[in-house]
């Protein structure tokens, strides 16, 4: 989570039983870094690092997690307008997963064609395939479900076809306080890519509902940052 999930934070959270720790989101090029600066100016938390330090910063953060938790996979959630900076992150020593952020909905990020705006790009498949073909680590694509004008299942199939290893879905559904379980089930039944389900896993009951959709794993954000994770995730 932007501005929150750095190595210090993740090192405290991993012992609760997580097997993947996601750093970021990080902005990696001039347009996205400027967008992040604007987001900070209006008072929202963001990670913002200059172009000449961002890649070494991520490398240091990865090393800091691996030093304490060598058995956990480390992922970096990133935004850029072109594949090249994402490829550069994908070559960072000991990074297990580079995650292309097609999820963020902050206006400043959308204005430069990134975050969930990526889902409307004609070259989305090509963009992802370029990353897949040029990195040493696994590739995840994080999307938001039910974006206006976007067919989520169609996008899931495009991402599968591009060769990504994981599809990480925030199955948000407008006007509902739970994930769109039906949509997750439909995507799991119609694709073969590994699916990481996300949204509203804030209780044992919802964790069960998430697993029942057929996802290969799930991620948790708000329950972790609020300190309200009151069930044992290692039971799942
Ligand atoms: C403060 C905050 C910052 C976030 N930043 C990011 C981000 O940088 N990249 C991303 O992919 N998702 C980001 N998210 C979304 C979460 O990772 C997650 O998809 C969303 O909160 C739904 O999951 P949850 O119900 O477990 O919280 C952020 C969420 C919050 C609350």
C-alpha cells in the first residue's frame, strides 16, 4: 500500500503467517513520480523517490526483508507509463515478483494512463508480455474488478494470455462491503492463471468465502494496516 508497506512495516507483519510480502506501490518514471508528488501535496500518503534512487531503494528494501525472512517471497507493486522501468525492477537481486499496478484509481495516476487506466490500453497484453519476457522474476498483474466500461473476465484472459504468473484481483464491487465472490468464481472457472483474490478478507468467515471461490491465494490490506487482523491466516 502506497506510503505504508515498506520493509520495516512488512518485517513486523510477515510473522503473522504471510508467505508473500508486497512492497510499494512505487512510481518509477517521470510522469508517475510527478503524479505521486501531486498526491502527496493534497495530503495522501505515497512513496516518492527520485528517479536516480528508486531502483537502489527497492533493492535495499528487498534485502532488508530477506535478511529477516528468507522464506517469504518479496513482491514490488509498481507503476510506470512504459514497460522499461518495470523490467529494471524485475531484475533486482532477490526480488521474487514484480507486480504491475493496473489498480490504483487516484486521479493523478489515471491522468498519466497508469493504474486502472491501464485496463483500457489496447497494448495491455504487449506491455505485460514485454515485462514477462525480460525479467528474471515472476510477474503479477494487480487489477481492480468492475471498473466502468471494462469487462473484468476479458481482461483476466488477456493477462493470462500475456504470460503473467499471477492475476491479483481487488474484487471490489460498488455499493457492497464485500468482495464480488461471484465474479471471482467466474474468473477462476474460466482461466488457468494463478489467482490471488483480494478485498474484504477481514474475518475468518470472509477468508472462507474467498477460498471457496477457487482462488489460489488471497491478500489482505486494510485489516493489516488497521491492526485488526483477528483470525489465524495460517488456517487457510
Ligand atoms: C491506504 C491504501 C493504499 C493503497 N495503496 C495501494 C498501492 O499502492 N497499490 C495497490 O495495488 N493497491 C493499493 N491499495 C489497495 C489494497 O492493496 C487493496 O487492494 C484494497 O485495500 C482492498 O483490499 P482489503 O479489503 O484487504 O483492504 C491501497 C489501499 C489503501 C487502503
